[in-house]
C-alpha cells in the first residue's frame, strides 16, 4: 500500500499540489457556483494571481461580478 501525501483543510482532504480553489474552479462558475463542465463557459486567468477562473454564459451576459477565490480580486 502506497501512502499519498494529503493536506487537510477545514472542508476536505485534498491531494497535495492542487489547491482547494483550483479543484472547485475546474467545474464551477465563480460567480453563481453552477457546474460549467458541459457549457460554453469562459475560462481565463485572474489578472492578479493567475488562478484559472470559470464563468457561465449567464453570468458573463449579465456582467455579474466575480471574485478570485485565491487573492480576492474582483472584476465584472
């Protein structure tokens, strides 16, 4: 049995090398939280820290504000 390094956060156990926000951001709109895996979602890097951000088409169209989960940068 091989041991796997893990990091314990307040909500879950996450494999090392991938932050909790990176894991969540891969499948959810950062503005409304819906899953965007099969949608025409926008993906871009945060202008401040480079974390990948995903937004659903509805939030983009409505210009809903978003906040980077890692650094707190806010944008339209």
